[in-house]
C-alpha cells in the first residue's frame, strides 16, 4: 500500500497543502489549509470503482492504466 503525506506550507501569500510537488489552492489561514488537507486525505481513502485513468508524467508522456478502486493509499497530514 502506498502512503501520501499532505504538508501544510506557506504559499502564494497564504497557506496551502502540498502533495509531492503539487500545491492546492491558497487559503487565508493555516487552519483553513489544514482543514482542507484533512478533508482531501479522508476522501482519498474512500474506495471507488475500478476504472481506467490517464495522466501525464513529468516527461510529458501520457499514460493510461487501470486503477483498482479498492487499493487506496494510507494518508496523513503534517503541519
């Protein structure tokens, strides 16, 4: 099982949560960013249907793969 950490960081004149190199929208307060990160991390744990997904890699290549809707990551929020 994979693990995803949501980190609360200062961003663009406010606060955001960050997963890997990706930032959320900017929030006015640390508490608001943390609440949004907690909600997003909880939603990511909810099982869904198996589906085909498509995404772009950092090289700019598009990949299509089967995503098992029951293989959900373990998540936490830091900061």
